[in-house]
C-alpha cells in the first residue's frame, strides 16, 4: 500500500514538473514583463522557486479564496474562530506594515500561554509577502486583484468545452483546444473591429472630441475600458491644485478633501500613486494635472491600448511525444506555438515524465 501511495505521489510530482516546465519556457519568451502568479498549494511555490526565470520576473501570492477557506483554517485549526479569526483576517487585509504588526501583536496577546500558537503566528507573519494586501497593492500590474478568479474561470470554460478527455490522445486534445481557440479569436476580432468602428464614428460625429483633441487621441488609442478610466482620471484631475516646491517637486492637494494629505511627486518623475499608476499602470490624475490634462500614450501599459486583432499568425508545430511504453508518436498541427507547447506538454505529462517529452517547432507560412 505504501509503495502504491508513493508511486501516486511520484506521478503527481512528474505532472507538476511538466506544467512548471511549460511556465518556465513561456517566461523565457515574454521575460520583458512582470508576472503575478496566484496559487494555494505550497508545493507549487516550492517547485516554481527552483526555476531561475520564475524567480526573476514573477511575484507569487496565495489566492485569497483558498487562503481564507483552506490555508489559514488548516494551519490554526480550532483556534481560527472568534477574535483570533478577526485578527488573522486583519493581518491578511492590512493596508500597511504598521497595521499588520498591530494585528499580529493583538493575536499574540490572546495566546501568550500557547508557545506553539505563538510560533505559528510568527511563521505566518514572516510569509506576509505571499498574502498581505498592502504588499499586493504595491506590486505593479496587479489591477487590485487578490486571487486567480480569471484563471479559474478560464479553466472551467476549457474543462466544460473539452469534456471528459483524460484518456484522449494528446494530439486529439490539442485539436480540440485549437478549435476552441479559433472560435474565440474570431469572436474577439469581430468585437475589436466593431469597437474600432464605433470609436472612429464617435470621434468624427461628436463635436465634444473636436473641442477636446486629447479625448479624441485617448478614444482611438485606448480600449473601451481604459478610455473610461482616462475619463475618470481626467475629470478628477480638475479637483486638484498644483504647486511647485523649491526642490522642483510637485505638490498636489485635493480641493474636495481639504484635510487629506497632499501628494508629493519628485522632480522629473511620474507619479507613483498606488491606486492608479502602480496597480493599474495608467496615466493618473496627478500626471494629467501636471501635463495640463494632456493624454500621454506612453504612460499607459500596453494591456490598455486598443488592438485591431488578437494573436498573430498560425504556425505549423511538430510535436514529438514519448508514450508510456517508450514508443514515440508525432503530430503535425496548425496551431499558435505557445498554445501547442502548453497543451501538448500538459497532456503528455499524464503519460510520461517531463524529461522524455520533446517539443520541436518549425516555421511555415503564417
């Protein structure tokens, strides 16, 4: 029984290793971006840290849903109730280091007679880089999210579309994924084309855009959601006063909230306010005020820019897979390279170790 159990664990680790190899390979291709990865399995974090590229350009956070419903309850057991639960939740959602320490100190005060609980609290606090809200909010590009809901939704959608394919041939799984992706790309491109035509019609017919050329530039340069953010930041920028300090810094005061702390932006730099510039990577109200309400496209992250199409061409990828009995099988498929690598390697993992799976791609006309 023990041997069988260990064999299952070994197989599971091989599957994880294969998927992590996919992630590592993907990050080598797009290493110019910072990637945020949410998960709740400690083993995933341990494995990912073994990959150099993951450590350099990835930030790892625990998914909040699993953190609250699984990780913390298991770690603290029956103690995770009442006031202790409130304080632990406070440590997680704290908006600053000071608040986090206050909640930790109060939690320790409840269990001074329990050395094991004190040790658990200290250990949990030391891992705050994985869950503390104030740290997540200060991480570029998180969009204010604290979990992997989008990934879970995509996974559910794929699982529903593919159905029960656990024992399907890898090439058949890839073929089904290709069909799904082709349909999604066509639908998305139709939506993008319609959005572009609407934006162009609006800027040509509405006199507002003639009187406000920066709105016209933003309307055509940004996607619909990002343009709504621009309008919000643009209108809010008029609520601020601006004063240049002796050292060249710019001081912004919210006229609608006289008692609020002013925003100081160092000379020759853009604003770094958490709620806009850091989390969402957009041109914030302070920068708009400083620039005289002028739209600056370079201050917007690429994800916010309007696209006419999604994805590029489709290439032929030869996938060579080693089956469980050691015999090699090949499938030549028309598919986007990244999708082929991910889908084929992931499917092969159920049958063979990552080291015996080889992916070979060759370019053909797009």
